[in-house]
């Protein structure tokens, strides 16, 4: 019965404490007070009032005899792992030398100076071991408290990572020093053994963390889109790792081991987790960390409160003053420790200036780690009772003071030094974005005024609280330049304020160029990660691409060189040559061949994603309402174009033509992955909408996941025949029809510079490229086509008796000639228009009213549109907008005209082929009343932005999608070589 009571009290204590944590966060929302001191104060009050609280009081009083190992093993793994996984790995690695100094010698020096202060200044008769132990505890910085404060100040990302990294490794170092000092104080080790123990704990913890990380990656790769199991595995690994390190004869640093695992997850592990699970995983660990933090602060407050009601307490009134004095002296101690290392910190990583050094001094917030260590030491029976009481009182009291006062001091220092203020360039760009938002808002207001449903709206009220001026004023209040303008011209209209705001900036071209580069690379990083999440590139590929952006951001004042940086990391010709040679060695060659395959796979994947992401980033930047000089934007984009050009040349010459089988495998896997992810999302969506029940959902998602697991096992790169290629191209034709015409399709070889066909000459057909590159050019088009493309596809259509463009071989090319006469069959008709629809729109831009629309925007719309072949008497819905490619639908509506979206269904009078626009684009056309703007907006907002999945690829779109053609031996035996 007693055991049941103890268990019940423990459960009651935990959930009441979590409820108090919930209350603390609500108080924070209302009064903007930090949570940690609120919880400490609540803990003190509850512990002091516990004698009169009956059963609840007994539950709270259990904290007096809490087992310190409960805190160590139940709470620390979660807090440390959550801190590690949320760290920016690239910046952490770049600043690693600075972070190591801050987390080792600075911590040791701070602990030593704190011990001297306790003994020589405050006059406590502690032994050196006791004083140094308390110095170690008070040298710990709390990651959660520091990160929470960083979210409030908006300092530079690099500086924030330095602070976060210091708190992360600080925790591990403090745990090691704490373990050494506890062993020394309890007589378990002498000085020599303590030194040996320090290295064992450090190096052993690092090694064990790496071992568990490798085991974790081996297991997690075999789990597919299982948020419960994948999240569960991170929990099991974190806690089992900590227990193995600290709770078994292995006896190494559990904190350092879990830090290593957390950093591994930040660096590489996040790509091992299914994209659909990642957000769930981070949210889970954030919740766990918050709960553990609440429990520790509540427990710390209760233990502090115990001193006020415990008649056996060794505390005196003077100890309160000493605690406040030590709190003040700790700032000088930390400052002296940091600035004694300043020459090193200034010249390592990203450097450190004096202002940042002062803020670093104020960032030493204490919290859960110090409180937890103090609780562990307090419950050690071999330590002196008086020392334990003072230690716990000092620790909990100073934790509360640092969180309350240092948070304010840190924020004030950052503002005083101008570390969170917008630069003039950033504020200028903010003005540009604001201009766009205000224009959009004004159009929206006009639209709502004309809406019959809003005829009774009090527009004076709406404009006062939600109108353009209200928004502009709120934005200007938070900026340096804008706030000054508001003080002088607060009664001006929104247009006048915006005009004054814009004229205040006089920026140099170099500053604008640097900021434009920075934003371009930041945009690229987001695109790269989205590309991985959508299944369009491999996880390691996305990390290397993001890493290239980070490196480029480090040298943002130089011209763009992200491809040069990426290529140096991905592709070393000497290594490739060695692997190619070694792969031919008997017996062991397969090992090198497998590694070569992985290397080429990643290189192709990275280069392909690089090209598509740059094109999308440029369009996003172009559409953003940012006030950038057109010449500046053009110069930066030319730098980006040069990097893309280099990437394309590399891809063509080193990958596509040399390793077509690997390209086929990767593209096939990517296509499978895209479909699997699409199926998973759709299944989950219809389940959440209640369309299917849980049992049905389990069956469906299990089937999809099983297919995903089998793909890599059963995939074999097999070259399709020409017949299969043509069947994939022309799906409406019967296999026997294709086989009938196959002997008439001849393979040809052209040398570089050879003209395959010339504009104005009689049409003889088109060419399916099997190898090499061909340039198709005219006044209306200039595009380089490669393996898998059909050059001159429009010449197979009945309208064109003469060639509309010229095709010239860039490299030696192998092509299959597709003669015009075999495509007169009705079954090829609709597929021919699908194949040539892009060329038709480009060739007849003026007729279609598409002058001014970018080619890539047209390609995107075509890939998302539907082509209909209609006969007389059939009905056509005009509500989506129609581009008429062939024939006529009614008198006056002939080929190459654009029919505006309208709610109307008509009967077709003649045979015709129509391109039906996507629903979303039709809506944009009606709203914007501009085809050019609608096409541009659709390009940015349409799905599958990163990769255009289409029947054919132009330029960088799906380069080498059908690279298999290079190795394909055609059925025809005759080859014609043309010089």
C-alpha cells in the first residue's frame, strides 16, 4: 500500500508540475515575463505551503528525498539531444574552434576564478574541491534559456550559432568536470586518476556517441514514413546511449555522447528521416524539452523553498547578500575569462569583436543544467551538509537572477550596440517589399468595394485598422529611418509616407550587390531542402547543395562561385580515374565500382538539382517586390547564369554522355520516389478528411510503404528498345503500328557543325537524339537539345511543309530520323501535338497574345495543361481558357488564337486540337487581367516548381531523362554517316 502511495504521489507531482509549467507559459504570454523565474517562484511558494496542502503537499514534499539519478537519466538526455538536433551544423563546424575554446578553457578558467572568489572574496571555508565543484556548476550555461533569449533579440545568425554552440558543448564539458570533481570529493579518485578519468570521459563519450549514431543510421534507413517508429528510435537511442555511457561499467560521458548524437542528427541524420516525419520529430522533441525544463525549474524552486521551511537549514541571512554579490561577480569572472582568450577568438571562425564579447559575457544564463547538477550533488550523502545547502541555494538563486536580469541586460546590450538593427540595404529592400504589399492591399480593397457581399461594410473602420496606411505605419515604427519620418509626418497619407521613405536611402551599388547575392543564396537553400522533401533529389545531395550556399555566403562580397565550390567537393577527375581503373581489378573491383556508381549518382543528382534550383530562384527573386536596381539585379543574375553554364557544360561532358546507365537509374528512382510521396500525401489527406477509416488507411499506407521498400531491391537498369521508346512517346498508337513503321526509322551520325535541317527548306521529318547535343535556333527559338529530345517535332505536324528553324550539331550526335510520312496515321495525331505544343506556342506567340511571356513560363503552363482532340459536334468548356493549336471551333475562331476564360460551353463545328489551361492559371488571368503577369505568377505558385516533369526536356529540364538511348542498339542494321 505504501509503494502504491509513493507511485501515486510521483504521478501527481509530475502532472501538477507540468500544469504549473503550462500556467507559467500563459503568464509569459500575458506579461512578457521569462518562464524560468516564474516556475522557480511557483516552486518556492508551493513547497513552503505544502504542509497545509494535504495529499498534494505530501506529493510535493517528496522532492526533499528525490534520487539524483532520476534527474540525470530521465531528463538530461532529452534536454541535451534536443539542443544538439536544433543546431545549425555548418555554422557550428565553421565556428568549432571558437566554440571549443568557449566551452573548455573559458569554462575551466571561470570555474577556477569562481572558486577563488568563494574562498578569498566571499570568505567561505570550503575546501578547494568543494569550491571548484560549485564553480563548475555555476559555469554551466543553459541552452534552452539562451536560445529563448536569442529569439527575442534577432542578432546575426553566425553570432547566435556561436552562443548556441557554446552552451551546447559547455553542457558536455561541465558534465565531465562535474563527474571528475564528484569522484574526487567522495574519495573515489586521486589527482592522477582524475586526469585520466577526464580524458576517458571525454574521448569515450565522443566515440560511443559516434558508434550509436552509425547504428542509428543503419536502422533508420530501413524505416519508411513511419513517424511513430522513427521518432521512437530517436528516443530509444538518446536514452539508451546516455544510460550505456553513465549507468554501466563503460563509464564515459553520457552528456558528450548524446551531444555527439544530436550533432550527427543535425548534420546528416535529418536526411535519413522521412521528409514527412521531420517536422513531427522536431515538434515532439521541442515539447519534451519544454516539459523537462518545466519539471527541473519547479523542482529547483521547491528545493530552494525547502531551505525556508527547514529548521535544520544551514543558511543565514548573510548568505542571501553573498548570493547577490556572487551573481554580480560572476559577470566579471565570465568577462575576464572570455577577453583573456580574445586574441584567439578574434582570429578564428567568423571572428569576434568587442561588442560581441560583451554580449557573450551577458549570455551566460544559468538554468536547468546548473539546477540539475546542484540537485545531484545535494543528494550525495558523502558531501558536507552545510556546503550542500549553500551550494543549492546559490545555484537556484543565481539561476533565477541570471534569467531575470541577464535577459534584460543582454537584450539592452544588443540594441545599444546596434546588433539587431536593419542595415540600410535591408531597410531599403523592406521598403520594396512594403510597396508591393501596399499595392496588393489597395487592389484588394478596390475588389472588395465592388463585391456585392460587402456593400454594408464600414470602410472608414476597415481602412483605419486594416488599410494600407495602418500597415505602413506599423512597419515604419520598427525601422530606424521609418520611425524618424513618422515623427515628423504622421498625418501624411500612405502614398506620401512611402514616397518620403523611399527617398531617404542613398546606397552604393556594391552594398546592393552583396545583399542581392545573400538573398539569392538564402532562397536557393530553401529550394534545395524543398526539392529533397518533395522527393526530387537525394538527402545527401541536398546537404551538399546547401553546404555550397553556406560557403558562398561566407564570401558573399566576391562574385558567385557556388558551382565552383560544389564541383570541387563532388568531382575530382583523379579520383574518378582511379576508381574507374580499380573497378576493373578482378575480385575486389566490384567494391570500387559500387563506390564509383555512388559518386556519379550524387554528382549527377547535385548538378541537375543545381540547374533547376537556380532557374527557380531567379524567377522567385524576379517576382519578389524588392527595391533593387535593375542593373544590380541583372549583374547578379549574370553571375548566376555563368555558374549554371559551367554546371551544364560539366554535366554534358562528364556525366550524361559517359554514364547513361547511372543517369537512367537515378531518374527512375526519383520518378518512383515522387510517385510514392504523392501517394503517401494523398492517402494521409483523405484519411484526415474522414473519407476513409483508420483500418482502410492502414491497409493503404502499408501497401504504399511496402512498394517503397521494394523499389531499390528490384530495380535493374535495363535499356529499352527503340520500339518501347516510341510507345512511351506516342501512347495512342498501337504497338503493331509502331512495329510496322520501325524499319523506316534510320539511325544517323552527324559530326559537330553539321546542319541537320535548315529553316525554309522542305520538311523531311524530325530527329530523336540518341547521343550528343543539337542546337535548334531561329528568330523565335534558341535551345540546346540533348539525349531523349525530339528536335523539330513541330515539322511532323500537317501545317508545316517547310522547316521553321535550323538544327546544328554541337557535338558528334547519333539520332533516329523520324520521317514525316509515317506520322500521317490518325493515332499519332494527339501525341504529336503534345510533343510540339511548346514549339507551337513559341512560334506563334503574337497570334496567341503571349508576347512578353517568358519561355520557361510557357513550358510550365504547357506541362500542367491538357490537350483535347475534338471532332464536330463535341462540346468544349471555355471556363478554363483555351489555346487553339489546330483547326477551328467556330467561325472566326481558328488555329493559333487564345480564347479568354468564360463560363460557357459550346459545340465544336470543325475538327480541332485545344490546349486547356490549368484552373489556377485561368483564375489568375481573370483576376489580373494580364496574361503575362498571370503566366509569371503561375510559374512561381504552381506545384512541382523545382523540377518540371514533362514528356520532354528543354535545356536543363530533365537533362538525360532518356540517356539510355546512347547505349541503345537500334533494330535497323544500316547506319548512315554524314560528314
